[in-house]
């Protein structure tokens, strides 16, 4: 049944499918990973034993949530959504382990498939660009039919991803870790193609920020590792020059720098979600410590909603009004993983997660472990899905890829 794993890999970049059961991140790969595990049930006990600490920790989170449900109540749909995303995310980790570690399959074929499917996604982006620029209505109609969400009507390319803000998550949360592990030049070429076209078009501020942050992280770690502290000043000058260029060529970046966070609708609403949650913590410090339970991340947001609304200065209010509707209930409202974790499980659990990750992280002797970790921490500042692959790929790496000479993975340079 290894074809199910390969099928999941094939669908990785195609997370904007009209038939996806999700109304948010429109992917089916985690579902395919889950089914793959079911067909390989004979490995499940081995996986539970290997990742026992992760299973135990998730069990503790569930028990803590039951306690919080008694106090705060719960929404069945939101609880199901949270549990299912955790299960789907865990399925990614276990599927990777079963395919590569337990079955000892080589990575070569998977890398080749990743290169092909992401290049197809890149070509889709080129087609989208010409569809927008030349106003090709019949092509736009096709995208409208095939896509869960169509951003072409807003003049923004999204490749085959659910939305433009997912571009960085795919490039730096999936392809970059794969490149750092395998050093496969085909994967690097795909990353460069995406970066070049997306920056050339300049349709997404999130991606510009992602590229700048990732390059800065990689450059800084490289300089520190090689003790080239004298070059850090020169690099800083380069980034300042790049920022000045971006300021003069991208109206959204210019608007944000000139007028602040509320000048950009997308940034303003993301800031509002975090701000109102933090205000909610100050009104209920006990729940800040213990959390509100799985799927209840909206509860502290509601507590801090009025105060955050009084400070909101953007003209874009559609999302803000929706969040203020008492009947609205969503398990994922902060768009920031750290806020979501604190809201659902409390600050003590959040600190415990950090401690456990770094404790395991210290045992890893992988050359690029710091690059992967810091980029991962950055990416989830603006993303909060438990099911997305980056976190689970990282866990897979720190459990299995201890060094190039002592690795359980079978791959070539």
C-alpha cells in the first residue's frame, strides 16, 4: 500500500482542491497519510512505542481539555476539528516513519516526485499570472471551478495553494527542510523558481516578509557558525538597502511602514486576533495558566474583543465583525500557533512544550538543526494549523536524522 504514501506526496502542493472536505486549508494529503497508516496497522505498536512521549503528551492535553470543558463549556464541531487536525498532523509523522524508517524505502523517488509536482504548481502560477494580466476569462472560470478559493479575481496568484500566504509555508516549511536534509539541487532549483516569480510579481506581503526573514536567519546562523562576525555589519547594510528598495517598489510595504499595522487589512486583522486574545488573558489570568480546552481558542479572544475593537483603526471590518458575532465559533482564530496553544492549553503547557522540544533538540547532531528550528518558529508566528506538515517534519528529523553519518534515512546527496 505504499502507493497511498506516494499519492499523499503527489498532492502536497495541491491544497486548493474543490473537493477537499475542509473549508479552511483545503488539503487531502494528511487524510491520505492517515489511511496509509491504517493499511500499515502492523507498525502502529512500534510507532506508539517509538513516539510514546508524544502520545502521552497529547493524552495529557486531552485530559486537561476535559477539565476545562467542565468550566468553560465546548463546541462539538470545534473540538472535533481540533482533534482531527492533531490526528492528521500526527499521521504525517507516523507515515514518514513507517515509509522511510520501518520499511527502509529510499528518498530518491520521493524527491523526484516532489520536484515534478512542485514544478507543476509553479507552472500553474505562471498560467495564473497571464490569466490575470491578459484578463483571460475562460481560464479564470476553470480556476474558479477547480479551486476551493480563487484569488485570481483579486489579482493575486496562489499557485496550487489554498491562498497566497501559504507560499512561504510550502517553500520554507516543506521544500527547504527537504533540501537541507538531502542537499538535492533539484529541490533548490524549485525554491529559487518560486522565489523569483513571486517576488517579481510582488502580490503578497507575507511572502516578501518570509523571504527576508529566512534569508536573514540563514545568513546570521552561517556567519555565527563560521565566526565571521565582521561581516554581520555588511550584511545588515545589505538588508537595510533591500528594505529601502522594497519600500519604494511595493505599495503595501510602504503603506505599512508609513502608517503602521492598521494600514494593511490583512496585517490589521491578524494583529487584532492576537491583541484581543492577549487582552482576554489579562481578564482571566487563571485560564491563561490552565487554558480553555481544545477548540476553545476563541474564548479569550471574545473576552478581549471589546478592548481590542476600541483600538482598531483599519477601515477593513468584515473579519472583525464576524469575530464579534456571538454565534461564530472557530477552533482556529488566532492565526498564530503560540497564541492558539496558550489559549487552548495554558501558559504552563506552552512552556512545557518548549522545554521538551529543546531537551530532545539537544541530542540532535544534524548540521542544519538550528536553521530548521528558527525558521519553523518564525513560520508559525503567522500560522496555527496543527495538521500542516512543517512541525511534524521537524519532529521526524530530530527523532531520526541525528547526523549524516549516523542517520536512519536512506538518501543520496
